[in-house]
C-alpha cells in the first residue's frame, strides 16, 4: 500500500510525543521530534502479521534513519519493521506476541506514564489487513442508550438481628459428655475438686492412614528476550481456587469424597489414582495432570500447562485412641507451624464444613468459619456515616491432642469484615469529613489512606458491558468481579489511549460520551480504580540520573473504572490490626457471657461445623460426638492481700484500696525519702510532683488536680519533702502536636525544669487517648529526660467532684500504684492466710530470681519493621521490683536472639542488689507456640544457662562473695494467651455471686435468630456467669504424656472476667526443675495476684505481663524511627537478594541492628543496648 501524503500527516500532532509534550509544541513531524527515542522493540506489536519477511534498507544507518522517521501511516508491515530492527540493532529474531493494547472490556486502558518513560509510537493498523476485533467497549460503532449503574449493596449492610428476651435457667441446659476420673501423670494436689464444661468434643474415630501430596501449579510462558518457553509457577491463591474448580471434575477426584486440600497440599484416605499408575506411591514420586482447562476470573477459558502432585509421606494414626492422640505431638511441624497430623485432620474438617455450607459461611485461614449473614454493624465515629467495617459471628475449630484421645476444640469467634458498599461510598465514609478522600478520619488513622486499605480487595462491576464474544458474557455474575490493583486520578483527569479515535481521552469522556452513562453528581469526586494490572516502576538510569520509568510490559494494561461504578464484594476479611475505636466496637460485638458462648457453640456452632451431619464425616474417616465435654477441675484458694495497716481477702480476685467510708490502704513498702547526701549523681532528683497540661485549651485546672493527686499519694503512705509547685504560669503548657519533633518537646520541658528544682514525677494531662501523643510523652520523658510520668486524659478529670473539677479517688489510687512501683516500693504482700504474716513466697524468696520474657511484633506500616524483645527480672526478695532489658531483632522473629545478653543483665542486677547469685530461676516465657518448643529448648534455654554461668564466673574471677560452684536450678514455663479453650459452669455455686444481691431467678436470656431462623440463647444473668477465679484444669484436655519427656501443661483462670467469657492462662512446663507440679501451679497462681499496678488478680502470670508491657513501651520508642517511613534506610545487598528467604532473614537482622544504632531508638548512642535513660535501669518506669 503506497504511503499517504506526509504533509497531510504533519497537520496532526506528532504521534511520538502526543499526550506528553506541551500542546503548542506538537505541530511538528516525527523526524523533528525531540521526545525521547522510542522503544523500537515494541513497534511490530501495533501491526498485523502480513506477508513474508522483507528486507529494509541495505545499511544499518539507513535502517536507523527509517525507523526514526517512520510515520504511523507508512506501508511497512510488521515483518519489515522486524527485519529493520534486527539489522539496525543486531538483535535476535523476536517472538510472536499478542498485543495487550486496549484490553479493557469494562473500562479504559491507560498508556499514560511518567515523562521519563520511553514512549512507543502508536501506528494505525494496516488498512489492507483483517484486524482482529479488540475486546473493548470501544469496538462497537453503535452508541448504547443512556443507562445507570445498578448495585447490590450501595450503602453497605446495616440490618441487625431482632432480639427477644425471656427468663430461663441456663446452668445445666446444654447436653454434655461427662468425663471423670481422668488425672494426669503429674496432677496437682491443691484446691477443691469440681467439674466444669469445656468447649471440646470427643473425636471417637480418625482415619488409620492419610496420604499427603504437595501441589504445584505450572503455567507455560515465553521469554521475551529469547523466545524460549519457560515454566512459571502460579502463586496467586484466587487462581489456584479456580484451578481446583476444574480439578474437582477430573477423574482423579470426581468420583471420590475421601480427600481434602488447602490448595498447597492434598490429603487422601487412600492413594490418589492417576492414569497408568496402579502401584502404591513412593516418597518423592511426582504425578502430573497436563493441559488443564479452567475458567479465569474474566470468564474466559485458560489452559494450565500442568499440575504436579508430589507424594510426600504416609501419616499413620493407627493404634488405640491414646496412641493416636500422642501421634499429634510426637512429630515434625509443617511450614505453617502446626503438627503435620493436626494440619491434615484440620484439612479434613475444613472440607466437611465448606462442602456442607457452600454459600453460607466464609472460611478465613485453615479453621475459622464466619457466617455470611451473622453480623453486627460497628458504628461509625461520626453520626450518620456508614460504618466501613462489620463484625461477623463465626466459629473456630481445631483438632487437639487430649490425655486419652483426640479432641476437637470449638469456639465462638468474631471477625472484622469490610462492609460491602460502593467504592466511592467507602472512600467517603473512611475519610469523613475530608472531601479530598485521602486522609482517614482520626479514629481510622492507624490504617493509613483508604486507597491503600482497598488494594487487593475484590469488587463488582455494576454496569452492563458490551458483549464482544459468543464465548464469554462479561455480565454473567462470576465475570463481574475484579481485584483492585491501584488508584489513579479523578475521571476528568485520568486519561488512557483510545485506539478507535487514535488519541488519549479521559475516563469521564469515555463513560459519559462514548458509553452514554448517566453519572451521579459525585462521579468526578473520587479517584478512578484500576482493576487491571498495576504498572511497575523500576528504577533506571537516564541522562546520568536514576529515575522511575514505567515497565514497558505494563504499558496500557491498567483498566480504569470510576469508583461510583464499583462496589466491594461481601464477606472480605478486614485484615488490618484494629484501631482503638474499632477494637472497642469489636469487643462490644464479640463479648458474650460464658453461658451465651456455651449456647452459641451448642446450638449453632456444632451445626455450622456439621458435627451432627454424620454422612460427610464418615466419608472422611471421622466420627465425632456432638456434645461438649464435662471434665474434672479444681478451685485454688485465693491469697490474702497485706498492706501496712490492713489485710484483705483476695477472693473473687479483686479488692479495693479504700477511700470514702473505708480507711485507705497504706502501701506495704513505700520507699523512704532519701537525704540530700544520699541522692548522689545517679539519681539526683527530689521526690516531688509537677503537672504539665497538654490539653488543647489548657483546661486541666492544674492546681486543683495537683493537690488532689498529692493528697491521694500521701493517703497511701508516700512521703514528700515538700509540696511541689505545679508550674501554672500559663493556662496550658502546649498542645503536643505543636511540637514538630521529640527534640522540640525536650527543649520545652527542660526550660520549665530550670525553675522547678528537678522533680522526678510528672502528672501529664492529655486531651485524649491518641497513641501518637502518649508515645511522644513517653519517649521524651523515658529516653531523653529520665523522669517518671503518669498520664490522665481530659475525659477523666473534667467531671465534677464535690462541685469542683476533679478525678474520682479510685483513678488517683490506681495512679498511686504506678507511682510507688516506679519509686521501687512494694504495693502489697501476698500471705497464705490472715493469721500468719508469712509471705506466700516464703519457700523461694531467699534465693530465687523470677524472669518474664516476651516478643512483640510492632504494628507498623514500615516494611521489615523489627520485632521487640524484652526480659524482666526481680531484684528483691518480695518480688515487687522487676527492672528490664530490651532489644530489637529481625522482623517477626519469635525466638529471642539476644536472650543470653538480657538474662546476663538481669542476673547481674539481682546479684548486685542481693549480694549473691540466685540458686533457682523461674522463667516465664510469653509469645511462643507449640511448634516452637523444640527450638526454645535448643536455643533459648541454652542461652539462659550460658548467661548464668557467665555471671557466676565473673564473680568468681573478681573474688566477689557468692556461690561460685553453683549450678542453676531452672524451671522454664511457656505462657499461652492466644488459645481457644473456654470453661463453663455447671451450677450457680461455681460462679461469682451477683454483687447486687439479686436472686438467680432474675437471670435472663437474650435470644437472637440464627441464619436458619432458629433461636440462639444468649445469657444476660446478673451473676457473672464465668467460673470463679482460681479454676485449674490439668487433665482430659491437656497434652498426653510422652516417654522421657518432662513436659506437661495446665490451664489456670486467675482473674475475674467482668465482661465476656473468661480466657484462662495456658501454662506449659518445659523444664520443671526441682519444683513439684503443685508448687508450680500455686506459685503461678500467686504471681497473678502479685501484679503491681492492679488491685486484682490478672489474667496471666505477672512477670510475663510486665515483659508484655515493656514491649508495648518499646513500640512507642520504635515509632520515632518508623514514623513516615515505608521502607528502612538500608537496601538489600545483591547477595541477600540472591539468597531468597535466608537472605531476607539476614537483611531483617541487619535492619534491626541498624535501627538500634540510631539516635531515634536510643538517644544515648549505640553504646547502650536498652533504649531508655540510664537512670531507669533499676526501676519499673514503664508501668
């Protein structure tokens, strides 16, 4: 075809720079274009395949000139371009490729990119060709009629279940499977025997054998540089799910029901039968299904090159019930951390549930199942706004090893899910009242911008699209659903290349003018949503500079749709850590009284899990008794709580410090005033209190609050040299957010300190609980100044007390507990009974150090954010003062890397305070799962012994008096909080009596309708409903004993659960030392009452609780570095990148070490390993 007149073509804007150069500069021809040289290798993708390959100009220079001056109307075919490219650049022959240009059937494909990108030419298709019909709305010449989008959930789910109430007794209503006379190998002896119900059911039968296969999904791909075929493994979970829809119809799986999969592994009761294979499989043997045809998300057919099934092993569960139970713990763990046997049996249970409840439940993880229509709307902080998140009711199930047989643990759960609504509505409600829709409202600030929150979420296209193929209807419901890849500009500014008009147009123009959409008023307020591919922006060198340029393979593959035409799919988990606002709302939705939880499990949970539908269970080799177990238990006696002037009964695990008509309790030990000559350089501060008002309007009434606080401190026995001033020169000291940095606030406080005589305690008045303000206060005073602080919010002190602004006495008393602990006092002593003044720890107090350790994974948006490890240990015989040590370590690493160094510091501090080494150590380790017990034994326990030996040898070398030949008597106990075991009373005597004195006949049940319209009983008794504090269970549901393994466990409920269902502490004794089971159980119970900052027994053992709180304070310190950062300042090395997962571990350790060396983490420099002021090394400043 002869070329068209070039002068006519020149009248059009230059096709090379069109859309990138200023409009006034476009009126030129390509040969005079100053735009960046195009990526010639992409040219032939815009031409149809015509004729035979032909040669271009003879010389290389001629080829380059022809390519440079080529106009889109030239007659050259694809093969001519290919031939010229090969000659000009000495490139290999390029593979045939199918253009991805303008593939958006539902929207527009953007080719707009940063100015630094190499711009491809956009030649028109050769008119002599028979062009393939592109799969886009633009392919139709006929204009559609005006239309509006239709929605399923435009404003989210907002209905609530109807409730009715009536009176009914509940204690013995649920049927139980009674198990008695089931003592452990090492039962405790203390306490009063009883029986309670628990949320376990008996598994009477499991498969004798299971065959385990791993699954690999392989897609064939073609390398663009060489044209060679290569294999690419499919990783995306949603794609695997669609592959399995096809696999279920394959002959291997279609006619059998005795198998289950989690998409990565298959478990089968008998070997899988593949073609041409009738023999039993051998480990490592691979079976393949090739050319598997399945449906993609768009509805189009796709072919997967092959699916590989690699036989891994045979799981043997033969033997009696107890042998099968022991096999669950006497085995390796899988990559997910659970026993391979437990994972397999949970896989069978999950298949049973999902087969039975296909459309009524959503599975989250391996063993959580949430009801699609069982939800509670969590209110929005702004009245009238639609809540973006709902709380859905659901159930957890997991196979567990029991003392005598395998058990199934079932628990009621609540999970946060996105409220399905228009994407535009979500952006509006999440950022309300910000009309730029970029900044979340204050209560959602922890989540970041809503556009980030929605990435990866599934959405539904809400308008009718043009059907361009007889094979795929884009408006079939399964084909309407896409995944959000990114967000762009508003429709009037977001552009894309529209091939039909050979120009860039806006998304607004496309929908309003081309598709004839009737758009709502807010159509152009919200950013467009990309449901295609997210463009990659690799860093490249250009003109000697490193810049970001869109990857050439990603050009034009975005699919832009206005936010008003998309709605979030229902039943999508909200996976972010909940903000304080949402956490409060979640607790309101999730908290059930104990009897309510029991009824939910019995009446709905067992039904949802299909435990009464025996046919499906039988085909999977399972037999389960659908009744909760009733098991033996004991109630341990509560200790007496001794103060200087009175002794209180600790029954019900709660007591009062007095006030009002009661005499105030004076703390058991209040530190005496130090003389001026005794203060010394290490602690040169006088005991005094100052008030700093950081409320917004200085509304704290500092003088009144100062004297109220000091009066309560004195009432509890704390002495002062003089009444300190309160610095009321100004009504307000400043709003914390007025300080640009921590250093600014440090300078402000130091300026005030000059006239105040160095007080060591500050009462800080804050406007609200915003974590950023609190964190900054603690960083400034803990790390930079070394001054104690206690904080109180405006909500607490703006109430009227006797006609004056003030705070309730109980609030002041609770702050006094913290103050006395910070000053190294002892708030109370535990005694066995009222007639004896002897400490409950009298058997160990002379020579025992008690340590608590924890690891916290900081909830921070920065990638590779380090984890925080902390160890605390007592330095006194009363077990009241637990100073600590802290380190950063690799992100999400559970095992404490520098445990030896921190234990060394704690043992050395004890020896310094007590003048001798401890003989015994009780170590409470929080934060490790069952799958990590082996590595804890191999690494952490070894580090503990090494640390103790180092201190002992140092004392020996320095001739310091002590036990130089002492061997450590170590008791190591793992503390578990994240479990799903619950206990329920069987009669009224087992629970705490109502404090209102109301008889039990006034108990009420709130009933709701479940998803089948059946009534679900919910307990609203005036009694607490939870078992009394002191409940101990060490049989039936605890782990079976193994030969040559000293490990045993027990559950201990040490607190009064005022709301919801009580969660007991789970204690696993890895090393008992010389302490008996009864001693360990009694001491653990006592340490729950020894927690310094509460007048109650806490939910788990005090030393581990202290370590948890210290890790929480570390999170506040870490935010000084991570604030505003998406990535650490250190890049991965080439070696780390090449090492894969192991390289990532090395990099994460390097990041943690690097941050520990920064001033943001440790203002005193890298010489100090713990990040706080040296003045705080010997005290519990973080309470």
